[in-house]
C-alpha cells in the first residue's frame, strides 16, 4: 500500500485539557492505514473514495496537556513523525502562511526554489536556525490563511477539454451553458489531483505532518476572484458547478470532513465553515469569507447588497465572541486584509500600468472596495467593542496581496479607554507566490501613505515596519506569532515576518490591553 498524500494534521482545539488533532491520509488501496504511538486514538475510518480510486482516511487522537510542553511522536504505517504540544493553560506559538502556489505558469518560471520558505519554516520549527544567539519555535499550530492550492489552470488544462471549450464561447453562451456530467468528471479529477500533487511535495508534506493546521480558504482554492464577478456570471451553471466541487474538496482536504459534517470548533448555526478555538488565554477565530460571498442581486423585488458573510454567519461569529471569557489576545484570520489602500485610489494608479489585471481583480475582492465597505465597518465596530468590553487585544492576520504589510485600526471614539482601541493587522503573503512587479509595488507604497477615515473617530493606516522606512515588503514571506512567555497570560506577542533572502526577521511587538494604562507607542 502506498500513501498518495499525508499524514496531514488538523488542529481540533483543546477539550478538557486534551490537545485534539485529526490525521488525513490518502492511499492507493482500500486497506486502512494504522496509527500508533499516541494515546486516546481512534482508528482510521474511510471518508470517501476519489475519482481515481484512491481512498481518503481520517483518524483522530488527543494528548493530555501536562505541566510542561511535550514533543509527541506518532507513526502512520510505520513512518514516524512528531508534533509539539504546549503545557496546560499556555498560549501557543503559531506560524502563518498564505498563497501556496502560482496564479500563472509564467510566474513559476521566475522562481528558482519555489518551496524555499517551507524549508525555512521547518528549520525554525526544528531549532536548526540560530539568530543573534536565539532559536525560534517549536510551533504548535500552523495557520493557513487562504490559497492553499491554486486551481486557476483548469480553465486551460488539457485534462478538462469541456471547460476549455466552454471558455472559448461568447459571454452570453457561457452564461447559458449547462453543467454536464463530463464537466463534473473532468473538474473533479483536476481538483483532487491538484491537492494530491501540491501537498505531497516533500517540503510541504513534512510541514503538514509536523504542525496541526487550521486552514481557511480564499478565492484561488476555488478560482481567481470568486464571489466578485457580475451576478450573471456568478450564478451561471458552470461557475456554480466548479464552486460546488471546490467546496467539496476544501471540506475534504482542508477540513478533513465530508461536506455537511464539519469538524469540531466549527461555529454552529451557519452554513459556512467559520471556526473558533481557545488556547489558554489566546483565542483564534477563522472566518469563512468565500462560502457565502456573492454580488448584489434582486430578491423578492428588493435589491440585496453584495455580501461576504450571511447574517447567520455574522450571528455565529458574534455568539462565539460573546461566549469567550478571560481571553487576553484574539487572533482573527481574515483571508483578505481589513486594512489596505482603497481600491479607487489604486485603480487610478494601476491604470497606467500594463499587465496588472490580476492585481486589479484582487482589489475588487477586498474589504476596501465599495461593495464591501458597509460589512467591513460592521466588523470593525464589533471588534473595537469586544476589545474595549473585555480588555482583549485583537490582531488580524491576513494574506492574499503577495506582499508583507503592517496596518493599524485606531478608534478615538472613547478616549477614556484608548488602550483597548488599537487593532493591529499583520499581512503575510505569499509563501510561494512571488510579489507584484517593482512598478506596481511603487504605486502600492505611495497609496500606503494615505490615512483612511473609516468612520467618525476611526482611522485605518498602513504603517512602517519597526526600525524601517518601508510599509510593504515586496518579497515572499511567512509569519510566526510567538508569545514572549507562553506561561504568562499577560504576555506580549512577537510577530516575525520571515522574508526570502533576509537573514533576520522583521518584527512587531504587540502588547496586551492593560486597563487604566496608556497604550504603548504604535506601531
């Protein structure tokens, strides 16, 4: 029996002081793999069979957290791996990655070592890299913030001839064309093969076997710009057919469940897959910003505005937040940045540059586009209210934009408690995808000089990285988030950007909210 993929670890949260994990393995036979070396282990069960006849298996196990951190070994069919578990009550050290692929073959040709940063992440995790006498890691959780795979090639892939033929029709013909069994077969095979191929690369596979992941998808896990197309395209049978396959594969490979049976920590009362986790005094909230995304439409004679999340999903997010107690720091995963230069300004700037269609398409997807500003404002107000009422520091982690960046939301609406009214946003993108061309980055830098008035008394700004004069880092990168004392509930959080071809990280220190004390100087 050969493993076609895996083991892939998924973090399932902490239950009764047990660190809970699931394991995904894909094999070429119907014989179940074996999992050994852990306590509280469930045997592998068959999730489903793929179109090529391969079998997808899932098992779960948990580790009782003790007074000290643990290195926990496990094996699948005799092949050993290990993960790290923090002590009971401790916060977790996390790594964050996004944009694990290329949006076009031409971009791939310009990258010498496409997985160089995956290798560096594992070196940090294993303590093999020492900087100024300090080692980093080990890490407990891997956050994957979107574009875990890039599917866009299927539009022109020779294994999908019916999609290729469809793409050559006129716009009106494409919108009317029906979803056929042949399209279903071809596109399903493409998506399943994409996960098997991309995630079995040695550097990626080693990381996925060592770090339990929390994954949330973005547009390229479906196809570029999903949810931001005109209604006639969004609702057409072929787009909806592709989306259904992409969501099934997202549920299967990224959430290790069949569609309709979400894993633990998925928020109840929603049709999307947003999820919340607690790790000591730290919380993690991953918002699903693709399952329900849609353009404006007429419903029952009324104009319904475009949406990112449905009302049910917002309610689920609010209920999870309101149920949290003694949370000192919340990490919010937003696949697209909440703080970013406005689309209108960048559209004017980028209009003078040829070949920037992909970047313009991405901007239309963003929170700062006119279609999403009202919903973005709703999110911002709720986060500020929660931070103030609960003395909780909130940090937004984002990807998608193929540069590293640092943004700050600041509210002056309640000057009596300004300590709680700073929200930092840290953007890391991408671990594989290269940055925009130098001229586009120049215009992005100029746009970053503008301070946005979000609402009365609330501003959003892109700020300089500490000790530098740059607001963007135009190179591939990933993040680590490390409490400086994971046993101290009031610890600071060190955010480190690990940038390709830079020996030392760019760092940002985020302080906890201390009621009654002034806010430390930002950024």
